[in-house]
C-alpha cells in the first residue's frame, strides 16, 4: 500500500519514516514538510540516509493539493503536523484517501465545546469530529477496523490511560480522585526551536510545565470518564514518558479485599491489570514499577499498579516511548487495524538497553 | 575554628570539603574516610586539588579514637557517613567535641519506635536522640543556637517540608491528604557502587524507587504533623531535587477565599509562602514553578505554590541542590547557627546556569 | 538455526538477544550468564520482557559442558564474555558446534607475541588463533564464508578501520603518521560495576583513558598495516563511537592532486571512500562529518573524509553504534555470511533520532 | 568599583553576574541586554534571583549612549556580546571608561589581515586593536597591569594554549606539527536558539563542527607562534572543554632525554609544565589526564602532558570550564590585574563534583 507522510520533518514524521522503511505492507510514496521542502531527508536526519538516500522533502501544500485533486492516488495519509493544521487539511483530502491517520490533537476530543475550552479557539472542521475514530487500540480496537479517519491518542494520554483504564473500568477507583504526575523526554515537544528546549536549558534540569492547564487533561478525562489533575514535567532525556498516578479506591475495591487489604491489595491490582491486557500485543504488566528505558525505540508499553494501605491509595506507574507507542508507532498500529493488516506489522521490536 | 570531616570520601563529605575550603571561620583540620584512608584527596576528587593538593584521607577509626581520647582537640565534627554508623560514633566523641553535626538519618526521628519501624533495627544510642536538635533552620533555628548535637535534615525532607510547612502550619491543608511526588539526581544515593547507579542504567532513564516504603516518609510526617504518601523518582542528573505535592485544602482555606477561590487562590497561597519566608536567607518564593537548575551548587531553595479550583487541590513545587541545602550546605548553615557565626558564612553563592 | 548466547547478561549479550529476537533464521535456544544464572532475563533487562517473558539465564559452565558433551546440539554459539574467557571455552566446544562467534579480543590478533605484549599474559589457546577468521566483513568477507570460528572486530577498531581502510589501502596515507582520536559511550565498557562508570562520575564529564596503551591499538595496526597512535575518550552517552583521525598524505596523494590539492582534495578523498564502499550494505559515506546519533540502535556505520591543504593533513570522521556494528550487530552480520544467510538478515533498521 | 555588564542575557553575561555578585571590590551597577531589555533578570535566570531579585535588564543601546555621553560614570565595562558588536561599541565608550573588558573575539587578533581572512569581513575599528591587551594572564600578565582595553582570550584557545605554551616556549615541540582535538560543552555556543543546539539534537550525540575552518585557529597560532590543525567537537554537557593535543618533539627534546626517552619522557614533560606554572593561582598540573568535571563552575584549569616514545609524539590533555576560565572568570581575573586588585578576588572556588 502506498502512504504519504505529511509533516515529515518533525520528530513524529521522521519516526514514521523510520518505522515504515521496513513495514512489510505500507511503503512511503512521499514525505512532505512545510519548512524544509526541497531539502534532502538525510540532511535533516542522517539516520535515515541508508533507506532514504536520494529522497527530498516534498512541499506540504503542493502535496495536499495533489491528493485533493486526485493527481496522485494513495492508500494512507499520515498527518504529523503541529496542532491545528489537520483541521484545514482533512476536509480537502478525506474523500480522496482510503485512510487518514492524524497524529495531532485536532480530532481527539468528541465534544467541540470541550475542544474550544481547552484549545481556546473554535474547531474549524467540527463535522469531521464524529467521522474520526479515536486511535487507542486497547480502548477502541473494534471501531478502528475499517475506520477512514483516525485521531491517534497522544503520548501522555496513552501512558496514563493504559495504566488507569483496567482499574477505572472495573469500578475500583473513585472518579474524582485521580492525580497524574508524569514526566516526558524533550521530543514530546516536537522539533520546536525555542529557548526552553535548548540543551543548556534542559540538561541537568527538571521542571513542571503547563501546571493546571495542560491540554492533554480533557483527553485523559474523556478516555476514563473521570476528573483528573494532570501535571507534566520535562525530563532531560530524548524519549520516554513515565506516569505515576494516585487515586482513592472505591468502596467496591475495599469490599473485594475485605480485612486483607494490606496484604492482598498489591496482588489484586496487578491481577486486574494482567487480566485486562492478557491478549494485548504491546502492553505488558510488570511485577515492579517500570522505567522509561524499557521501551526505548519500541512500541511496547509497560504498566504496573499497587495499593498503599497506609494511606489508602491506589498507585500506578507506566512507561512508554512517546515517539513510538505515544505517537508514530501507535499511528501505524491503528493503520494496520483499519486496513486489515496484521496489527503488529512493522512494529515488532524490543527496546534498546542501554 | 577547627573541624574534622568524617566520611569525607563520599559525596556529602567531599561537598563539605568544597564548602569549608573558603569558609571564613571554620577550617578543615582533617578529612577521614573508611575505604580510602591514606589516599590523596585529589586522587578521588580532582576538583579539590587546588585547595587540598597535598592532603590525604585519614582513617575513620583512628580519627574517632583520637578525638575520643582527647588526642586532638576540635570544635566541630561533621559526620557524613552511610546511615547507621553515627550511632556508634556519637557516644564516643560527644563529650570531647563542642559540636557534632550528623548528616545521616541516625538522630532525626524523635520517636525510637518510629525509627525501629522504618529502619527495621533497634536504635543503638537512643539516649542521644533527645540531645539532638533537628537541623532545619527554617523550622528549628532557635533550638539550634548553642546545640551540641545536630541531626541535619535530609534532602527530600528539606525540599518537601519547605514547600508545605507554611501552608500546613497555617491550617490550610488537610493533614491526611498529602501526596509528595519527588525526583532526585543520582548523587542523592551517595557514591554507591551498584549496578543501579551505573551511567548506562540511569542515563536516558527515569524510574520510581522505594515505592510506599521510602525512609524519608516518617521524617516528613514528623516535620509536618501530617500523614504523607511520598514517592521518589531517580532523575538522570547529578544534583537536584524537585518535589511536586498535591493536597486538599481545609475548610479554613475555603472560607478565607470565599466565592473567589478560582481567581484568588493562587495569590493567596503565594502570599502565605512569601510572608512565611520573608526573613529567610536561603528560601525564595518564586512566581512560577522553579526548576532544579535554579539551585545548582548553591544553598538556595526555591518554593512555589498554587491552587487548582477545578480539582480543589493545593499544589506546591519546590527545588534545591540535594548536596548543598539538602545536605552539606545545610550542615554548615546549622553549624553556623549553633556556633554563633553569621548564618550565611561560607554559603553565599548563586546557582550555576547553565 | 539454533543459537546459544554465552555471556548474555552483559550489554553485548543482551544486545544479541535483542537482535536475534526478530532474526528470520537464527533463534535463541539458550542464554547463559555467569553471575545471574537462574534469574529472569527480564529482571535484568525489562526491555526484553515482551519477547523473553518466561526465560531465565542458564549457567555458563553448565551450558558449555552440555555443548562440549554433545548434550545439546546448536548451530551457532555466540561468546559475549569479558576478555580472556573465550580462550578456555573455544577448545571445549569447537568440534561440537558449526560456528563459534567470539565478540571478545581473544582471537583477533594473529601474532601471539603481539597478543602477549599488549595483553600481558600468554595466550591460552594459540592453536585456535589461525583457525579464527577476523570478523570485519568489509575487510574479510570472503574468508568469512564458511568460517567455523570468527573473532568479531572490536568497536573502536571497526570505526577507525572503516574510515582509514579505503585511503591506506590505496596508498594515499603515510603508514607511520596516523593519529586516531576517538570517543565512546559508556556501554563500551560493558556492564562493569566500577566507580569510574557511575552516573555521577561520567555525566557532565569527558576524559581520556588508556592513554598510550589501549589494547585496541595493535588490532587497528594489524588491519591497516600501519602504526597508529590511538587515544580513546569516555563520552557521557550510552552508545556510540566517533573517531576523528589525522594523517599525512603520501607523495602519491599529492601527485594525484597536482597543483589542485586545495580545491579538489576534499572531493578526491570522498570519492575514494565512496568507490570503496559502493556495494556495502552497512557503510555509508556522508557529505559532511557524521555524528554518533546517526547510527543509534542500528548496524549502520557512517564515514567521512577530507583534506586540509593548509596543514597538509588527511582527516577522517566516522561513527557507529558500539553495541551494534561495533559488537553484536557485527557478530550477527558475520554469522549470516558464514552460514550462507542473507548478510542483512535480522539487521535491517535505521538509527533512532532523536 | 562600579561595573556595567553589556550583553548580560547571554551565558557569559549571566556568568559575569553570578561571579560579580560576591566580588569584594567590583559591583554590578547595571546589566544590559539587547533582546530582553525591560525584563526581570531572574525571569531568564532564576538562579540569579537570590541576589538580583528586583533587577531588570537595561537596554544595550541606551546603556552605551549613557556611558558615551558621560551620563553615568563606571569603572569597568564588560562586553559579553555576540562576535562583531564590540567593534562598534568600544570606540564610543573607550574615552569615558577606565577599563573595557571584551569577551568576544573582536580585538584578539593583532593582525587585521589575519582577522579579515578568518572572519571574512574588514575590521571596523582597527585603531583599537593595538590599544587592546590580550587577556590571558599566564601569557600577558605584565601587559595587563594598567590596561584600558582587554581582549579576553577565548575558551578553546585558553585550554589549548595553557597546555602547549610551556612546551612550545621551551622549544620542545616542532611548530608545524601540532594537532589539537578538542571538545566543548554546549554553552560554548552561547544562548543561540538554533536547531543544532536543541536538547534532542545534542543529547546522546557527539560530532565535529567547524572542521578545518574554526575561527579559534589563528588565535591559538598567534599565542604559540606555530601552525595548528584545530578540530572542535560538540559534547552533550553544559560546560567544560577538554583539549587533547598531538605534536612532534624537536631535536632539542630528543637530545635532552638521550637514550632514556621511553622511560623519562613523561616525567620530563610533566616537570617542564610544573615549573612553568608553579606560581600560577589558577593553573594546576595533574599527574594523570584531567577530566572536564574537575573545573565545573570554577576558574581552575587543569593541564597534563606526556611523551609516547612508540610513536615519538608529545601528547597534552587539558581541561577547564569554558564559561569561567574560558570566558567570564578569565575576564574578571584580567580586570583584577588591570585594576590593581588581588588577582583571585571573587574567583576563589572549587569545582563541583559530582
């Protein structure tokens, strides 16, 4: 199948090129970039030289027009653009392309009012919101089959949702009690050329950002049907997200455990998670809290949970690579499902350690 | 005044040597180490070469015996040893030395039963616990004046306590609702030669440790008179601690703000913190959340707080250098107070950035 | 085909497990470790959990005995042990196994006297030295076909040799003039639990080691038939080697260029390198100096060269991942050749960026 | 004495503010910045908050005009601007200020033709070149006394010159044989907001830049009276420079050593260096190769040298903090000398480790 990557000069775009280079069924027909059109792909990403040695970035607008006009025919379009741009592109190409996978936040929130509140502008293509299937296979696998527009879940959202979903959906966590304290590597900000992301500002540093107002909050709330306080931190690493969550157990949790909570709480939480993910190809429940390194460069997510009887708190810890399971790997996994390909096609790998 | 540093080959010991090199009143008479006795100080710490060019590490046992026997006379002894060793040394030297400052956890907990519960062995010198003054000047300055045995506060504990103390002591935070999510640079583990602290295991990584059971928990609880859930993480940086805390406001907080909580909550929290620390030489309340880099190499601590009306949560963020305000700088600050020296002697500096 | 990895708990061993997990022809029958026998592989390397979820490390001695006694039958044995151990294992298993690939230095030097001089002990199995084929496909591909014992080239050696080989073998570089200034990530030291490799000692640091005496020197000299001064540095990164070399051009080089050296020297050097590597699947000549990041996690090596007329110096810059093309990837590439498999089997991937 | 820092929002400017905060004789009257005028200093550098809590950046042009017009009277002006700007400012303020210390390259090269060749534009204030004293105390201490315009030496240049000067000036090194392979932390590039200096591009990376053409080359050549091939690399660290140099000994060196070169060469090189620096307050000759960490945050430089008889090469290794001894510390040291203050005033400190 033929694909086009639009927004290929950013980190999620380049990661799509890296993954698709060895995908058995989907090949990259063209890689378009806004600010680097006409330049060699390997000039920006020397790591891609061995596979894309002669390729240059196409221009985003030209590429979109060609698709919109039927000038070229493609099976899948991946949109890896800064937030807000997909809203103007999707209406132009939707009818011409079998599948559009959007990696941005444009079509993730199902309620346009919620979108407007957190993103502080009116959605430009609300009629496409309901055509979009939310792209988190562990939550929406059935809807993804045959989907024509996918809004792939965000990085923090995937990490947090995968940890909490088994427990929230089983009614074990109070839905107004969730605190998510998370940390991400710098690539989560994309290839943004801002002072905040200079090596000298991030290295040997650690800081909170978006306190109280991060836009991933409503997306997590939508997935869980719960209220969450979400606080992201910036880690001095390239890739990787770790989310530590704290929540109060419901009376149902307490009843299930009985007098035995202190001793059996941990095992109960772990076994709930294991049962939930037993069939999943990319989610692994670990015996001890995972570290971000376990997933580096792979589509594997690691989740862990426990119960602290002393403070009556359910704690989860989860980790993944924000550019793979948190973005481009997830987009390919969703595309595989939508297109009827094996779900793991092009995605089988293990994390680098060290 | 003459001082001896015992445990000088570890990171807090070496940091004492760095700070005391230019202290106007306290000089280092001897630096003793258990595993490196007889070796050049500059062989282990080339950074110390310019001041300690010909010095070698003395032997810990020999040094302790000399002090105990009155063979040498010193004004201050700093104990920078792995946890548990000070209990056997303090009884030997207490009567011979004007001031002992212990950087370990041996004499921090005032209740021996609490000590035994978290450290899982019986305290070896319980009669010295009540002689010890807890060394956190912002909490115990008056008691420190003229103290003869100081148990300097720990790194995580200082960072967390400084953030929460103004709000807890004003009755604004529910004492059973505090979650502390913190992260530390690797030097917090000391110079431990374990696989977990290899560069290749820590770099590009981020992980939880001591989940539910970290020994700093009861020390924070003792300072605040509250129950806390404390979760430390390991950061891929050398120095620095950041603590993010979440807690429920009391009805008193809500009453003080009235209908105006959403708008004025932030200012109220900040102003409470500012008033509390207005006279402090080393604690600074920042307008936005601080980052660990702000304190690198200095004794300065940065604290910030806010209120999230949406989830009815008080959030604080605080940062410091774990080896300075979190250990050796704090020890010197406490010694200055106890000895009647200017509190900032030897400690005036600004953090390195970048 | 069935393989056994001996020394699987070290970094090159774990990297073999990572690569072989998705090798189309070679599967891992057993992974043996000296110090972690009986432990879960995923306990040490959580990244390997998705593929090796239930596997435990076998014991090295037991495994060697089983192979030696014919108790199990394997096609390939990979030895990923600390230096010196292969000398005692190879004689035991050589007759029982189709192919032994040694990742250590034991069988790389063809002259036992040179071995003894640099390693400062007598070789324990000199009769196997001449049975061994040196494992650097770009230099020894023909000899590798059908080999039964391969001494895979070292990491610094591969990086330096690939850069200099085209120019030395064309007679363009004076053979007594070569300076190699190189730097490696910390994984080059293996999983050594020593103070020198603690995060706190390496992070934000850069230093020379093995000055004048590094054991990779004679191996580079053997490959090039030249005398080299080789100086390695320790980089605060996990993986990656960069080698910068300086050498004097021969009169032949000067004659080829004529009066035009200043203008055409660069192009000439680059074109010599391109012609040399035009058929190679894993060596890429870059237009500008490569960085280590270009190869992260992949078997791709990047080489570049130029001529500085002002100082009459040929300069090369080359980069690779020391654990892949510098160790485990190379071992698999050599095994593929020896076993008649496609040379790139299991090795097709692009470097992670960022 | 009153000083003004012009260019205070960059890293060398902020480092001047950090150092001068506790200088016993020089105080900062004003800190001017081009792009951040009117903003709080602590907004950009939270580390400076404790000392500069209410200060804002003045505007560079306004500040320069005020000095030029005599509107304010200052004793010292530090220029910490991007290269090229000092040429237009110095002529305006030179007659109004007792001492101008320029941290840029504008007045370092004594030959305007050399300047034009390497910087590729005509010098704008050549008449001030001969008024300027080159600011490297170990080379030009006597000329610095009473100087009115100082061109402080660059970071790579200081590191390389300090290592080679004792040996070159003693006639032990062939002046056409010097290769300098050096590496710097990212702060050496200043606070440049470019893609090349993003965390995600530098972290876990290592690369060559300015190959064959770096502008520090002629400055090193001027200091040594020699031809050098200088190759800088970019290190994934904030601060620090390490320079490794390779050169051929002269016949004088060989004669001095006689048949004994292999055994005594090392000691001879070291003793030459020690004798040369015996009186220096900030240069330390180390027994083994220094690492960059030894100087972090301090004005101390570490130098080491040896002789490799096998390849007949003199090797030196030297290290310093590029923002202190390589820039702002050096500027203060030079100012101290010029103003008749104690040379070490405000500069006594030891490097941070870890």
